[in-house]
C-alpha cells in the first residue's frame, strides 16, 4: 500500500539516512535529494575519465547512464519510480508511430495527462505539502519526451522551409532506439531535477561529437576539462545556500497571510515587504539550479564550444542567469533569465506551434498546467502573461521616445528597472501561497494596482490609440 498523508509517511524514498536527517535538521526527502545530487556529482569524474566516448563507446555510456539513473531515482523515490518508467514507455511507443503528423500532439497530451494525474494524486495525499516525490523527475521527463517527439517530427515530416531556425537546430532525423531513449530520460546527472537537455545535444555528448570542434587558436585539449567551471558553480551554490537560510530571518513569505500584514500595515509597506520577501526566496531556486548545473558539468555535459580566446565554455545547461535576472530593465529578459531550459522547451513545443498572437498566453497556461493544479500557479502565470503583454506594448510604443538622448534612456531604464522588480515579485508570490483566497486577499490589499495599470496599457494601445492618432493626423492635415 502507498503511504498516506494521514500516517505522516507520504515520502516513499529510502529511510537509510534518517540519522543524518536528525543531525542536520533537514527532512529525510531533502537529505536524500542532496545526497543523490552529490553522489551524481562525484560519479561524474570517473564517468568522464574511465567511461569516456573514446574509451567505452556510446553503448556502454548509455548503459551506465541508465543504470546509475535508475539506482538514484529508486533510492530517492522508492516504488514511485514505476511512474517514470510508465510515462517513458507510453510515450516511446507513441513515438514509434512517427509517420502521422498528429503524433507530437498526442505525445504531448499523454505526457501532460499522466503528469496531471500524478499531481492530483499528490494533492489528495499531501495537499499543500512540500515533500519531494516523483512529480519532480516526471516534470523533467515530460519536457524530454515531448521535445523528442516534436524534434523527430520536424526532422522527418516537416518541410524544411517551414521550420524556424530553432526548430532546425533541434530536429532529429531518426527515431531513437530504446536504449538511447531510456538513457536520455534516466541519465543519472539530470534525472533528479534537470536541467532539461534536448536529445540531439545529449547524443552528441554521449558519442563525444560535441567536443569535435577545436578552438580557433588550437591550444585547447580535444576534450576540455569542466573542473574550473564546475568549481565556480559549486561556490555559487554554497553562497546561495547560505542566503537561502536567511529568508526566514529577514522576510518570510508566510507573513503575507497574516492579519497584521493584510489589514494593519500600509500599502507601501506591503509592496516593499513582498519585494524583499520574494527576492530572498529566489536563492532557493538558484541553489538547486547551480548545483544541478555543476552535477551535469562534472560528467562532461554542458560544453558549448570555445570563446574568442580559445577557452572552453560550459553554459549549454545554464538554467538561470542571475545577473541578468536581477538587473534587467525588461520583464521579457527577466522571465527568460529564469528557468532558461524550461523556457527553451516551451518555445520549441508550444510557442512556435501557435500564432504569435496567442503564443504568449499559451506558453503561460501550459507552464501553469505543467506545474500542477494549485490555484496559485494559474493566478501567477495569468498575471505574468498580462504583464508581459503590457510590457511589450510599452516597449514598442513608448521606448522610442527615450532613445533620442543618453539622459532620456537612463531615465527610461531606471523606471523600467523598478517596474520589472515590482512586477516580478507581484506575480510570483501566489506560487508560494498556492491557495486562491489567500492570493486574492493579498492582491486586494494591494488594490490590484499593477493589474489595473497593465490592463489600462493594453486597452489604450490596442483600442484608444488607433482612434486618437488618425483623428490627430486628420487635424494636422487640415491645418496644412
């Protein structure tokens, strides 16, 4: 029988490290996750040296990837690993019917549907809980299987002239064999939490062809070392982990639900508190992603070529650009700097399959569905879609007036920097709160000011400006 939330035993992973959990104060699921990630990090070194493409060959590397990945997932999530096998197998069988143009859509629906059922099951057993379960690896697997399906369709069924440059770069010409496909899903360094890699990049890593292009100066080794980049990311992860611990000391997000916050504080205090609280909450995600990037780099995955000086670059799997995100003057740049590989997946499987007019809204709605069914996800992503639409109109219609001088541009950038900071924190907090009524209460306490402002921008530039401008032009013509 599966564990139940009533028993306090929802987590299905190994209990072997319970003493370590008691010592560190971390829950057993968090301990197991960190141990698995650190194990994968350590395994990356012998995998890269003893099991390189030149020594072991692609087949052996696929077998090792698959075997180690299964062991890590089973240790961390126990019997729930069957869901990862079931999703992978269902989608692989569908991908075999590659001759039909609607196969990618079916794979997408089946994969998202399976994930949805698991999300709902989790909500029934552990509503509002943060215990780690198989839905995390399933979310990564959904990205992988759907990207393979669309890439295969683009490479075998689509007319090349109908493909975007992004589609062309990810297209694959041959249906993956079973070993390669399961290795891709279960690869030990990315199965736990990604970041997602596209299939053509993964195959190039396994067979070693990703290293085949030498640097322009010819001074680097044929297979560059990721150690320096990996160490830098580990240092970042340690710093971010320390910052993560400070959130509850500075501005815990749980305070947003309190009566004193909603009814006794001023509007300005509430906005500043949300800005600080959500800014302090981000290092938790930064920590997980930087650690995951380092884990993948340790085994040699993430190489993206050489810079002009001939130094190797390891940013293929960089999932967050912290500097761009924290200093951006554009909401578009801000959003695209967060969970970068998921953004690439959404662009490849969703945005480029719709017309531009509805592509943005489709991306945000699919992203919410992918995350689960807590109302907070849908409130947050719909709000983000509204803000993104409004910000695009402002940039298109207002920004040109401020490009006439450096001083004007500085003023414009300063204002958009502040609005981007507030907008990001304003639409993100419902993801923490999860519940509908609590999120609504916070927005009401803020008087919905950014919602109203964004809606006003959209109405003005889409409906009022087209009427005002022709009338103004007619008056100017009569004067002449």
